[in-house]
C-alpha cells in the first residue's frame, strides 16, 4: 500500500464529530434520562397525536427525532424553517422534501371546493410533476403527476405514497408570522382528525424555546391533539458516551479525566461536546497526516487545550462581543465579571438574587453578614444592552430569577476561562 492509499484510509474527525449537523446513527447516544426516548416513541405511536419538541439550542432535538424515527422504521420528510417563509412556502418545501420536482404550482382555487373548505381555509390547488425521493433506486423511478388537486390533500397523498409518516418542521422558532403559525396549528388539527385514514400520519415541530407556547400557541381544540415535549440538556454520562464512541471509531484513546472534562465544559449541550471532540481528535489525526510518521493514537493534554481554544474561536462573534461588553474594563472588585464566572461554574438555569449573592460569597470567602446590595446594581447592568444583555430576568417583582439570555453563553464562558473542574451542583 502506497502513502497516498494509506492517507485515504485514515479516518477524519469530521466523519463522526458533527457539531453543525444532526448526529449520525453510529454517534447517537440513546437518550434514556427520564425515559426520554421511550416517551417520544410512545407519543409518535399514539393515534392522532401531534408533537412539539422544544428546548435550548444545541440540545439534540433534531438528532433525537431523526434517530427515534429511524429506529421505529418511520420515514421523515424534513422541512427547514426560515424567517420570512409563508405557509405556502412551507407547503412547497414539504413537497420538495418528498420528491424531486420538475414542476410545482400552488394556486388559489377560483371556487371553494368542499374539500378545501374542510382544510381550515387552505384554499389552494396543486399541480405538479415529479418522482419520489428514496434510498431505493426502484422507488426513485416512480414518477407521478398531480393535476389540480387540493394542495393539502395532495400533500397527504404524497407523504403516504412515499412512506413518509412524519412531516417534520425543524427550526420552527424562525417562523415569526402569527398567521403562518395559526395555519400550521390548523394543519396539525387537520392531520390529527384524519389519523385513521392516513395510517397515523404525524406533524412534528421542533424549535428553540423555553416553553411550547413560545414556539406555537394553539387553541384548546388543537392543543388537546398535541403533546408538548421538552428536550432537556444531556446528562454528562451521555455526553461522555459521545466522546468515547467518536474516539473509538477514530482509533484514538482518551483518558477518563479528559472525557470528564469535555463533558463538564459542555454544560449538557451535545453541540459543544461534538465541537470539542472534533478539535481534540484533529490533533493526532492531522499530525500523522502531515508528518507521515507512525500515527499517534492517544489524546494528550495539549490536544484538549487546543480543542478548547479552537472551540472558543468558533463561537459566533456575538458571544465574544457580549462577554467583553459585560466585563469591567478596570477595577479590583469587578462584580459583573465575577457574577458571570460564578454562574458559569454551577448547573441550573435560573437563580434568585440571594442565590447569586451566596455563590459570590463562596467564591471569594465573604462573610455572610456583609452587605451585598452592590450585586443588584451589577445584575441590572448585565441585563442592559450596553453591557451585552448577557442575563435575562423572569417572573414578577419580588420573585425575580436571573439566567443567561443565550444558554450557550455558560459553556462559552467555561471554555474561555478554561474551567478544569467538573461544575458543582447548585442547590
């Protein structure tokens, strides 16, 4: 075997650590915390039930849905949602997710058919020509023509014929238009009411939100047809499994202390775990490509340090800008900076001002009887755009709770500060 052939056979870190795309089948860590995966399987099986997945950015909502559907043998037609998309655009994208289209026209019907009226006002007629998307070559040859059929009826028919039992609207937080959201809710009701006729066709929404109603508010009739399903941050045990799997596929060994460190820095976000794993693995893999020497098969301390540095650089510029705005430029006490560091070292999403004061006291060994009212000023400043607006405040006066405006700010600060210890649990 010559050097060129050997180079081609060497694995690349990008094949397994994928921070910007859903995890591949071999890298998916089963979500067993609180029977999360089993509960989702049950909801997808329930007749007429539609599903809304919500949670923080980067917690694996898309990967979870895609892998569960795959394990259940259910085909998925995935639609990426973007701001500015109309409901008609989303329906057109749904057809494109099912088939390779040579032609597609969605036109307002000149007269309301009985079927169109039953579609919650989706008074469109579809005309199209295409062939079904499938991994099967035989199926790809199945061409079809639709001539002036009610659009929603045609969409349902094509989903069934293509064996796609889930219509998945991903990144739904990008849809801001209330009229589009109302139409999506109506479509979910329409699909739910026809579950028996369609073989239990589903609509699944996924998006970044603290509550399901932030993603999509529904009428009482629509909400009783829908399960609101929060995808939490991933426990460290499952994050560690991701690192272990990826390194094993790449024929690299990694010490338990490094696995634990990566999991702790990740703060429950598999996105961060994949990002750190990617850069850590590139060290020995790129080294053996460039030198041609015997491959190094062990992750070392320098690989972890470089992974942290490179991961920090890949966070969006807004993280760097806002963190720098939040920190004091001078002074000895610097309460804003130390509040953020204290919150970055503990778990939990929301904190009362008194809890933050206790963390501050612990961090600096301050006496319990010392007046800490200066922290209230700092907390107010950290909510101000002038100081990066890195914290947000929720709940009524007297019950204020503070947390990071963007949940990824905490792992970003952990990476910036090079936090080595496993974060302690907050009370």
